C-alpha cells in the first residue's frame, strides 16, 4: 500500500441521534469478526449538537475508529435538526490511528449528504465496496509500523529524524492529518506543553476535558502520544520488561461507556484521552492529570488551559520551560522568515532583519507578537508558569554579589544547552519538498504546519533521548560502584544532573519527575539532591 493511499476498512456505519429514540445505528456493514456494539456512542460524543460538523477519532475493539459528524437543518416534517455520523473502523496496522484520517474527507461528504437524506445509503454501499478489507488478508502487526509526523523528508547529514512519513502536499486527506494541528497546539498550551509532555513521558493517565469541536483535542492526544514516544535508538538502554512503556496509549475520544476501560487494572502504562462528558472529570480515581480548557467567554481572562492532578494540585511550567518555549517559538519563526526571504528574493522584497512580528506561529494567531525579553512573562503567562522561588532568587543574588561573571556563565551554559536541542533543526525546510509558489492552493500554510510538526517532534525526541540516556548512565555508574552481594542503594542524582537533562533544578515538580522516570524505566529508587549553596558549612538556600 502506498503511503498516501487510504487504508482498507473493516466496518462502515451510519449513526443517527433521535431525540425520542436516542442513538441508533441506522445502517452498517462489517467483516464477520467485527463487533460494532457501542460504536454509536463513540461516534457521537455528547455536545456535538453545538457544532455544525466535526471529526471524531476513537479506539474500538482494538481498531482505530473515525467518525464524521454533520447536522442537518430542520424541515417542515421534522421539527428538530438531524444529527448524523458516518464512521469507519480500520486496523491498527499503521500506527496510532491506522492512517484513518485519509478517509476523513470522504466521510465528511457522506455525512453531509446523509444529513439531508438519511435514507439514501447508496453512497455508503459504494464506500464499503471500495475500501472493504479482504477477509483473508492479515494486516501487519501494529508494532511493526511506526507513526510519524515527518512528511516526505529527505535525510540530511546532521539532521536526525528517526521516522519518515511519505505524505505529500497534494495527497488526498493530508489536510486532516492530526499532526498538522501542531501550530495550534503550541499556541493553545503555551509553555504548558512541557509539563504535559513530562506527564505523558511518565505514562500518566491524562484526560483532556473540553467542549466540541472534538477533532481539536483528538489531534492534541495524537501529538502528545507522538512527542512522548521513546525514540528507537535510546530504547535499547531500557530493561526488556519496559517494552510496553516505549509508546503511550492514546484512546482519543472517550465517554461514560468507556469508564470500565479507563479504570481497568491492566492500564498500568497509562493512557491519553479526551472527553466532552463533565462527569469523567469528577471521577478523580480514573485519571492522574486532567487538562481543563477555559470556556470561550473566559479566553481573555486566562489564555492557557489548567493542568490539575487528581489530588487537586495545579501543574505549571517551570521558569526554564518558559525560556525554552520562547526559544522554540523563536526558532520556528526564524525558520519561516528565512524561507520567505529565499522565496521572495526574486521579487526583491526587503525585510527588516530584526522584525519578525508579522509572521505569527500560526496564521490565525499572533503568538509572541512583539515579545520583549525571553525572561519576561505577560499577565496570562504568569498563571501558567511557576513563580521564581525564594531559594533561586537568593542564589542569584549571592552569585551576583560574589561573582557576576560566574553567574552569567552559568546562565549562558543553560541557554546553550537548550539551544543544542535545536541544532540543525532549522535545516528541515531545506530537506522537505517545497510547496508550489501559488498562494491560491493553500499549500504554503499546509507546508508550514508540516514543517512545524516535524521540527517540534524532533525537538522532543532529542530531549527524551537526552533524559533517558543521562539516567541510564547514572544508573549504570551507580551499579558499577555497588559491590556484588550488597543491597542496592537509592540512585543519587545531583542538581547538575538535573540541569544537564534540560530540567529546572529549582522546581520540586522536576525533581519528582526525575524520581518517577528512574522508578518507571529502571525500577530503582532515586534521591535528587537539593540545589543551592552553603557558606562555612551552613546551607544558605
């Protein structure tokens, strides 16, 4: 099967919601071994009546599901609007969603047509005959295929991107690839992408609670599952029994009927899901971290979502996360500016080298527009970032008093370490196939989304590699120093190790993250020594 060819399906169905009858599977076709029981609830999450159309991803009976929703107008015979969903199931043979998004556009058209006439199922029959999987064929194992958000990238020396995906700019369905939501993900979550990534890396049970459209949060689930996967090369340093931790388990859209699945005891490696059912947010025993989006009317008061743990604690980005977020977004904007200069040079267009405010991260938002200093936070960002701790202020004050030069060198070293994670990533646009110079095709915006998705994924995979490789080296060194027959002590990780892994040594949450990573991936206890300094044998901070 070609990369941009839509996968075969094992089932297709039409779901209708009637205010008197409820959810009904009005029409269906499926292979003999496929059970569609309950698929109607997954295809029409609660709250979809608030939008005209939507796209829903879900997991059903170990298969990937995709459902296109459309709302028909009420007529003289029917006082209420018609709610129709047309969905399909595909084998999980090509990654997290079985590349089901390649069916999205066709399913949208079917749903829209059926919303006007629910009884005309001729197009559904044709769809089934066209994509039906041969009953005798056996799909490849999901483990043999890997998802990717790299789109047709040529390998370039110094550019390490582990997985390739051959989607083309003009391929049917590429616009529905969930990875293309990456610019919106960065804009919507801001510096909170980093604590969210760390929670996913710890294989926590993460639930996104939001109102429709559901497609947005399904895309976030997909992106989060991709960036928190363990890259293949570094996975070799893990124990054999940690194989189930290599990739997180995205469940995509879930609802009240999925509560038994969410609470199953075999869910030790966690999951990532989204829901529109508020009642799931009230069941704290189901999840470890919930992501709550602000209602649209509160967008001006709080820009970012709220990350809340099951014990009620609010999880925020660290000060280093905030600086890294500014750095990452700045790199993306510089990359785009460089490409625009290259493309527009033939038109003799002059650009101010220091002015990139006219190029927002995504076209519909002005992320970081006019941002002053990487150290300064806006009012909205303050709500999402941990305040500077007293011990950190005391340390910096002392270092400034004792040796300003040494403090500046320490800060420069940290910034350089964060920049190293971005080395060569700006060359991605040179390795990608270029979009046609025709703004009417919309390829330029699509290309930028692909470019951003590839860069950000590569960035996180590099960071994951750095964290796991550093911890593996520390554990190995500790084991080498432990004499045979002597009980293993807790692994000691100092503040410099924490800094080396790109973490904030002043953050208690980052220290807990390190302890959790050592326990989860190496099955060892860890002690993270405190940061600060001592004077005359007395700890100052």
